[in-house]
């Protein structure tokens, strides 16, 4: 049984239907990428999962439907969503952001260890530990957003374009750290990414969205060999 | 009275008045920290809390005696205010969540009018005495300076509340949750924070705090629905000058405004009694020009 299973998920923004039938499956500990052009419904798919947009169809997590649950309820079940753009709390310090991530946990000693682990993973954050998140650079904010999500000890991490707006070398650093996080923690991941080359460094399988529908699913290797995919998303 | 003693007396009196502004300012900072809004109804809610305290107190005193009855009245007022604050958030402010914050602020102005009107309807517009442990005029002397017992009580109460609030925001999990929700409720929800509950607690705490201020003022000036209208102006000035996110800043600014106002009214002939109320506004202008985030506020960087 997969950890997360979306079947024919639909979603509307007002009268406009954004998702017309998205089906995605994330196995326990697996990593799945979502590729697609602008407006294909990638971000909306993630929002449907985390409960930040109303959705139809079936969304089953860990054997139970989570469709229609409030975002805080979904989060408490072990799904951590790093939204598009800044996923940080600007007026709070780096430390406080991480503590907010751990808000539902009571294991103090383990929390301190996890913070230490993340600060090793992202040394920039250690330097800015007492600064407000709003004072960080774009790359540092993304590192903090990922770290904050990790602090909730999720079983599934949902990442919406972690490379958005970052310089290529910074995006590389963020991705390297995410790869390490995945290897060392075994968390399942669902990653939306415009930059398919970056996405392929993390994911095992990929689902392609077109105008609100999932049109193709395959392993990373299969899709790299697909001419159409290569032309559309890999710049070759 | 010699010049030195006059000066000290003016400062002491200023600190007492300032304590009241400070209490209201603390409640405003609390709501702002928890919701990002300025609640113009904070003064009105404090007045309502004081009326409730008086009513509960007057009911309890014949049964259990004055000291216990007064205490019951105050405790009941604090609890009732917490519930009212939480309900206001749940059933009124919640409807404006996610919309334009200005709309929500205008709604709080409407709420102020509503509460003031309701208090007048229930308790009339006449001055009503608040039952308290001692009478408002009680004082003792240290040398030339008269220390008002009410002023001292108020001052100490406010300092204690300020310390508690600072500790709540900077040192507790609940405080962190309140600040996270104020910063960005949607983002906070993604970390599993119960946004609705935290907002209700924030409003409830602010109303409870306000009711303490309400009781203290009612003891001094007696109860009347509009008794906090002027204090609200000073409290808002204190909040702006001290920094919207700093309980200590709000208290220091409130005390400073009241002391400066007293000194200016006495020593500067052209200010006198009539121009005293202009003092906080002049201070606001100066602070906003030199240090827009407030004297104690943290600078928030807005990225484009």
C-alpha cells in the first residue's frame, strides 16, 4: 500500500477548474517528482494534499482519506508542506522558526539533536541562528523552510519548487542537502520542480501534469529517455 | 513645596497615570502579537470587564464580606473577559481573517461603539463607584512627596503584568505559537499549529489583561462607559512609540508619555493644561520620523 495515493483529484479556484483528474502515488520512503508547464496544476496538487485548497476525488494517506481535512490536521498526521516561495515566518528568528516546526513534538532532547543536525546540514543557518528569518537571503530562507518542515518529523515532505528564484549554485546546495536528508532520514518526498535536472537528482519516479491532468508516470530513467519529455523539461 | 519636590511629585503622578495607559497598551500589543491587528475596541472591552467586575463584586460582597467579595469580582471579571475576548475572535474577527486587515480594524472600531452602547444600556451613563480594597484617595508621605496608594498599586500591577507578558512571548511555547500565527497563520498551520485556538487564546488574554486595567481605572475615576476613550489615545501612542511587538517598549513609552505630559503641562507655560494631550502626538511624529519601528520594536525587513 502506498503512503499517499491521489486518484482523480479535482480542484477549483472559484469557478475555474484547475485540476481535472490528477492521480499520483507515493510509496513509503519513496520520492516522486511532479513535472509540468506553468499552470498545469502542480502547486494546486500539493495544496489539495495539505488541505489549503478544496479538492474532489480521492486523497488517501496511510490508509485513510485526508481530503477535506484542515491544514493543521493534515500536518499533524505527518505531512509537511514547504509552500512555493518563502515558507518561513519572517518576524521570528531562525531558532524560533525551527521550534515552530517542532511545535507538535514533546521530545525536547531529540528536538535539540534535530536542530543540531540541520545546522550541520545548513551551516549558513547556524551563523544566522538568532537573526529574523526576513533578514536571510533567498537561499537561506529556503534552507530554513525545508529545515522547519523537517523539524515536524514528517513521514512525507512536500516541496514546492525549492529552487525557485535561487542562483544555480544555491539551488544546487539546497538540493544536495535535500538528497542527504532523504538518504539519512528515509522520509518520503513529493517534489514539484520546474528544473527537471534538479528534480531528477532526488526522485525515483515522475508524474507529468498537463492542464490539470496526470498524463504520464514513469521512473526517472524512463522519462529521461523519453524524447518529448527531454525536449519539454530537460532543455535538450 | 520646593522645586525639587514638585518635580518628583510630577514624575510620580505621571508614572501612575502612565501605568493605566501602559495596561491598555499591553493589551493592544498582545492582540497585535497574536493577530497582527490593532484592536480599537480594547478600551471598550476593558470597560465592559470593569462593569462585570463591579457587578460580580457587588453580588459577592454581601455573601462573603468585602475583601473576598472584591477578589471574587476581579477574578470573575478576568475570566469573563477572557471568554468574551475569545468569543469576539471566534464569531466576529474570524470572519475577516484572510481578508484586508484594514477591514478587520474598522470592524474593531464598530465593536468599540457597540460595547460602549451596550454598557450604557445595561449600566446607564451615570458614574458608578467600583468596590475596592481601599479608597482611591488614600496616600502616604515620604518627606514632601505624597505617594498615592492607588498609584503605587497600579504601577506595581502593571510592571508584574509586563514581566509576565514578556516571559509569555519570549519564553513559552504558547507565546511562540501566538507569534507564529500572528506572523503568518497559513504558514503556521502547515507546521500543525491550531490557528483558530491560538487566535482565540490571544484575544482572550488581551481582554483579560484589559479588564485589569479597567478595574484599576474604575477604582480611581468611577465607572462610566466612555472612561477609556482618552486613555485609548495615549495607549495607541505608547504602542506606536514603544514598538508594536514589544511589551517592555509599550510600558516604557506609556510611562514616558505620561511623565513628559505632566512636566510639559507644568513647566512650559504655553503648553499648560489645554495642550497636554498634544504631547503624545508630537512624540509620535518625532519617533516615526527617526525610528519607524518604534523605540523598542524590531526592524522588519520587507523584501520585494
